[in-house]
């Protein structure tokens, strides 16, 4: 029986649906488990439940952007 390598989980966060779709398709094609969100608030909810290995996040989004969702900017460490 061959050992199959488990790929990482990647969270893509972007308010632009086309951008999100490109990254989701790219990483899914490469065998990664991909999650997506369209704002920082959604991303935080996903992170609380799924703990992705990598988060790729747009820094310029309405509601909550990549900078605002970072723990240092929320009073965490």
C-alpha cells in the first residue's frame, strides 16, 4: 500500500470573487484542501473551527481586512 501525503489546508480570503476563485482552483488542482471567505470576519469564524495551515488574505477589504483580522490588532498576541 502506497503512503499518500496529506496536503495542507489553505484559507483564501478576498472580497473579489474572481480572485478567490482563481486561488481556490489553483490550490485545489494541486491537491490542497481549500477553504474560502469573502471578508476577515468570515475568515476568523473559519479559523476557529478548521485551523488552516496557511491563510492567504487580501489586505484591502471592506468590513475587516487582513490587517484588522490579525490578533495584534484585536488586542491579542
